[in-house]
């Protein structure tokens, strides 16, 4: 067990692992996007709930139990794009990039 921990405590190994993870993640994201025809699917009815949130407003949306933070961020992008699909795509892309940024940031702290 100590050899295993010693092997992965090497900063070079951690950096290489992060780079491989990032590349695989980007490839999987691109593949999934390409295969879907650049269409955002509505598997969990998020688009419908978001459009209902837009229709009802903040207070009624909160009373109905919607995801407040997610819908607020979506509303920001929706005011810019006027398209629910584009808003979902931009927000999800930014959340993925944020995860990669924080992974890189914490990697530099090791």
C-alpha cells in the first residue's frame, strides 16, 4: 500500500493523470454532442420545468419546487440567447469548464 501511495504522490504522475482525464473528458463530451446532432435532450424534463419557471416567475417557481440556482443561471443566458437549448448548452459547458479549472487549480496546490 505504501508503494501505491508513493507512486501517486508524485506530482508528475498526478499532472499526467489530469491531462489524460481532461482529454478523455473533452473527447467524450464532443462525441456525445456530435452523436446527438447538437441537440439538447430533455430526459428529465428540465427544459419544460425551466420554461414553466420562466412563465410563472421566480416566486411561483420557488413555490412549485424548481431548482432555483440552476434556473436563475439559465434565465441569465436565456435573456441573452432567447433560446432554451442554447442556454442549457452554454450553462452546461461553463459548468464543465469550471470543473476542469478547479481540478487544475487544486492540482497546482499539491
